[in-house]
């Protein structure tokens, strides 16, 4: 018998007078009172057979003491490990005295017998019928002592189906699946259960012992001073904190304002399956978190969140700040999936950007420009959005750091002619080492290259036209987002020396890309967006890093993608916490080709 139950029964025996109400006690003969008290003393001292014999006399008399005698008879049999005998007496008690005032205690003892006999369904049903709030702690401890011992996966799954709201069963099933199962359906079941119940607590590999005597032994769980990072991980728990807005979700509506969130998550789930094939088990916890700081604080302080190994998101500033504070405190990696602001990673060792920051993009463009051998004079133009101006400002700062002269820096919009009119390119033309300069016929100032940042897919063609109107023939480096790459004629990209800054470039001719698109289409019945590909890549990379380096990524030299099965261009965090891989492409031989490393 387990130590926790001994503690309970000792309490019952000491307080046995409470079990018999004063009214019942007053109705008893002096002989019955003496026999009952003597029998309880025999139970207390361990003389169980004599106790049962005396108690049986009271049971047969069917007087006011009969249900109490039956209950203590069952205790004596339980202490002898005669569980069928104890169970049979309790069944008799329940049938003959269904309204007994201490039926909750009887149900608890009945459940303890059932647990010892492996009759879990019967035991759990009895526990569910207990209404006494004071017994809830003991009920929980009883389940925690027996349910995790079940090693039959089929049996435990059946229990979970019969008692779907039972958290202890759910946690035990999660743990058993993660330790023993490889079946895809079982692993998906584990995901669903972890989303509902959290993750199993860290426990000793040695099962808690039981004893038949009142020695007061208690199961002891060892405590590690830093259990999160010192234990061997057989799986990794990933919290995905996105604005899913499930209350507004409509499965029939494909075009949602937050569709990118579902695309990211669908990609993450496919990466989870890929990681499982590689022997890396990832549990996903999807948290519906919008721009709500209070909810973010509630989530990170919840017990289930304590076992998190990687956080993806949140996407809004205040929730992200709260999650990052938690990540720093607990040494957990936090991955920003779409952000490009360097401010998120400055002096934040646990914060990473899946994307290259704007500063990183600016540096890579400057690297390209140096290789073009043009004059160190540049014109920088940008579109209407804040993102456009921020990238332009980052590039301007990078060029100034490298001692370039910025001859024009301005926002341009409207038609091609309006863009051309806004440009301030005037002065005397000067030849460059590559022979590229604005035409002297324009009366404009010489410039080595033009940089254009815009998120409007119509602006790119207008910029090309505007430069032609100004007779500017130098290389143009533009953001790919300034062009509708699926509608613009191919000839557009061959008019001049044109380079596209394209962080989310995907080479559709590669086999991994083709395979991913086919799988995604078969599962989701739609073509994957770039967000789905990004979600897949980031989960695949960081899942592999967790498996390779553990929960603490100490060796920065390993934080680089070393396989070619990523859909985009891979990852490199060897120098900083933003992705240092920034694709720049050029249209060659009928397709876009990445020209930088």
C-alpha cells in the first residue's frame, strides 16, 4: 500500500469517533461500543485477522455501526494486501448503505483497491464520484502514484478515451508515447494532448514504492537545481505564439487578414514531421496571442509554459517584450519569424531573427556594390511605407559608414514621370571605372548606382521607366517586392543591369522545393505561400540545432545550415542573431539566379 494512503487511513483511524456521529454512538449498546473500539485498536496495531473477526460480528448485526464496521474491515483487508477481499466488502457496503454519510471515503478506498488490482476503469469511476473537496488532493496523489506505471500504450489510450478530461492520464500518455512510440498517429495524439494538458513533469526513473505496513514511507522525487537544462531531452517543446484569432476563424474563408499566420504554422507542422523522420521529436504548443500584453503575461506564467524549449513569436511588440523577458530569465531561445528590426536582438542573447535584419540587408547590398566597381556615389529612393523608408535609411547609413557620397535620398511615388521629376540628379557627368554613369545629355550628376526600396509591386516598373526618362544607365539594385514577379514580362528585367534584393527567394527548380510544394498541396489543397516555406525552414533549422547542441546553443560556429534541403537560402548566425544570408538575384537565362553567397 502506498505511503500516501497510509497517511490517510491513519488519520481516519485516529479520528474514528468522527465517523460515528454522536447520535449513532448514543444508540449503541455498551457491548457494541466496546467491541467497535476494540476492533479499531486491533486495526491500528496491525492485528488484522482478529479485527476483521470482531468487525464482522457488527456487520452481521446490521445495526447503526454496520457501515462503519464494513469500512474498517475493508481497511484491514487492504493492509493485508487482500485487495479482492477489501473490494468485495466495500461493494457490499455500497449496495446495502448507498446513502452512508462517509461514502466518499469508501469510494476512495475502493479506488485504491482497484488501482492495486489493475482495474483502472473501475477505480477512476469511483474517484470521479467523490464530491468531498478535502479529498481532492488525496485523489490526485492516488492517481499520480499508479497511472504513470501503466506501460501498455493501448490500455492507456483506452483510459484516455474513457476519461478525456483527466489530466494525469493525459500526461502519462504523452510521456509513454514520447518514450516508446514511433507511429505517426500516436505522435499526433501526443501533440493534441500536450496542447490541452501541457507536458509531463520531470520525474525520477525509479517508480515510487509501496508498503503494506504503516512505516510512513513516501515516494521522493529528486530535485535538480536546474532541471530544465540538466536533464536529457528526448523531445523539445515549442511554443508558437501567433495571432490565430480562432474566434474569428472560418474554414470556408481562404482570404483572411492573418492568413500568413496559418501558413507559417502549417509550414512549422510539416517541419515537425520531417524532424520526426530524423529522430527529433518536437511538441508544438499553439497559443492564440494577439496584441494583448496581459494575456502574454498570463501565458508565460502558466505551469504548462514552464517546460518550453523554444518560443516562436509573439508578433506584436508588447507581447514580444514580455515573452523575451521570460526567455532571457529561463535561457530559452525566442525566434522572431518575420521581423527585420535589429532592435529586437540588440543586447538580447536569446532573441533571434529568422529573417535578415534591415541592417544586414544593407550590408549585403553594399558588398555587392563594391564588387561592381562603380563610383562611390549613390542615389537612394524609397516608396510610401515605413518599411521602405527604414530600409533606405539603413542603406544610407551603411554607405556613409563606407565613405560613399549620397547625391540623392528621397521618397518617390506616383507615375514614372512623377518619379523622374522628383529625382535630383544634376551636375556634370563623370565616367566610372566600369563606364557606367548617367548620360551627360541629361545634364545630371554622375552616380555609381541607384538603390530603390519599395513594397509596392507596381513601383519597380515605374522606377525603371523613370530612370530611363532621366537617362540614368547605372546599375539599379531594387527590393524584389517592388515588382510583381509573376506578371511582369521577362524583358523588364533585361533592360538594364538590375539586381533584386530578395530575402525570401525560392529557387523553384530545386528538388526539395518541388517535393515540399507537392506535399503541401496534397495536405492543404492549396499551393504553399512563402510564409509556409519560411515556417518550414525555421522549424527545421532550429529543431536540428536543439537536437545537435541541446538547450544551450553555446558554439556559435555551428549555427549555420549545413544541408541543402531548405526551401529558401538557409541560415547563418555565426556572427550575429539575425540571419546573415541575404539573397540578391539577377535574371539570367530565363530565370532568377542568386549571385551572392
